[in-house]
C-alpha cells in the first residue's frame, strides 16, 4: 500500500512519539527520519519497530518522520499504525 495523504499521530508529550507521514512517488521506497531524546540508546530499536509495523501493513513509498520523547515499543507501534491508517484514508483523526 502507498499512503494517499499526509497524516500524523501522537504528541510531543513525555513518553510519547509524534509520527508524521507523507506519500512519496511510486517506487521511491521508504525514508525514515528519527529524532529522539534517547536516540543514542534506542535509535536501532525505534527503527526496527517502525519498519516492522510498515512491513506488517505492507506500506511503501513514504517519508516517515518520528519525533520521540521516550515512547515505549507498544506506543510506537500504535502511533505508526494510526498514522498509516490515516494516510490511507482508513481512519480519521479526532477533533
């Protein structure tokens, strides 16, 4: 699947992660940018978790920006899945 819209999920609060997704042109692949307060300790774990969710959802051709404030793995998974579903038009954000 390829994202159709720009989308986001999460917050900048402590112990959370903000996920921003924007579609890329066909066959561009994935571009994942991470900034985190714990990047030195957990960058590889964060990347692995993000890519596992994207693989499970079969998502390609996107630019994903993750702004982490110490989120747990389950939070990262939920935020990535929500942002992907919003970018596909499957789920809407709350007002």
